[in-house]
C-alpha cells in the first residue's frame, strides 16, 4: 500500500511540474492555448498571473518530492503538501473549471487515503 501511495505522490508531483511548464512557459504558446482554451489575447493579458500560478505548482511538486525523498520520515510532509494540492484542486474546481476536481483534487484525495491506509 505504501509503495502504491508513493507512486501516486510521484505522479502528482510530475503533473505539477507539467503544470508549472504549461503556466510559466507555454501559457501563450499553441500547447498552452489549446490546453486552457484561451485566445492569444486572453493569454497575453493573463500571462503574468499564470506564471505566478505555475510557480506555486512548482512549490507543490517540490514539497511532494521532498516528502518522498525522506522515505518513511516524509509522511507528514507528503500529507501536508497533498492537503495543499487537494484544497487548491477543490478551489480551482469550484472557481475555474470542474475538470480541476478530477485532474488535481481527486488524485490528491486518493493518495491521502492510501497514505492513511498504509500507516
């Protein structure tokens, strides 16, 4: 169970690194425009905000990877950062796009459940 939890935590961290790249570097590029469904004009106007959002996603990934790097001692760190991912996912799902609930919040909730079951 712990191995499965750690694999899911690693995947969530990788997704957040991908979100960082999309939001910080590809926001107003074809891939970013397609992913987020923005026009070039809207993306250009919100680029600075997206870069800030991407940076936060990078911090979430770093925290999850930090927790993983500590092995068994990193449980509380993984839980804290997964809580952050879950809360951000719920907020994003309620305010921006319901898709965020499934892409961000649900995997974090499953990983949290697996960590609790493995304890």
